[in-house]
């Protein structure tokens, strides 16, 4: 899908060709989520997630995503990209690992106790994150859609998908942009 013309304009250093910071990406997703007409324009599907690509600040990749009840991403990371996301409507839960994992050279890792973090993000709440941030995002509602805004810089070179059983994290697949665009 293409970027809506109503996506907020960039400002600050990112608009001048400098890579956007995590704070600037978070500011962008916050301003975009406040655009109620844009949020309402996202087609929602009762069965699966929907998305529209947006123009992010400073050449970043941005997405508006709709989450039907009971859907989620599964465990994944965004490789070398930093990012931010914010819930525009509804409520999302993020399960994340508070540990930096090796970027390459492993198939299975045993996680230490105490690395799990959970946060509930209601409408207007979001967060920024650094490289190799491993998480899953879920809409645990039984009846309500959620909508969120995401931004990544540099544009996603890949997404690594993981399975998790207890404290064991296993790399399952690597997706490239052609797989989701």
C-alpha cells in the first residue's frame, strides 16, 4: 500500500538528512497517532492484521497497523534498526527481553532468569527501542481492535523470527523486505 498524503510532516534534524533518533521516531509515531482521520482510514479486518506504509522522518520506514482481537506478531527483532511504536487506539501488550542478544552465529539460546519484561500500552502510550530489540506485540482483547503506529531507521533490512519454549529462544526464520511489502 502507499503512504497517505495526510501523514505528518517531519521536522528537526531528521528532516535535514540526519538519521532520526529514537526520540524523534517516538515523536513521529505520537504525532501520527494523534491524526484521528488517518487512524480511522485504516481498513480493519476481523481475521488478520492490516497495514499501510507511511512516510517516516529522515528516510525512516513507518507503518500504521490494525490488530484484530487475539492477534500478535510472535517473537521477532528488527535487526540493525532502531524504532518506536505507539498504540493509537485500543490496547497492546509488549513482551520483551531486557538482554542484548548476539546478532549472528547462533540458532538456539538459553535465556537467563529475569530478562522478561511486559508492558501494557493503552491508547496514546508507546516506546522507543534500540537495535536487536527482541519482543512480541499482542492484542489480547477478546472483542476490540487495536491500531498502532511504528517507525524504524534505517528502513528494515530484515526481521528475524523466533520461537520460544520456556527460557529457550530459537531462531526460526529471517524475512527480508520483499517478504512483507
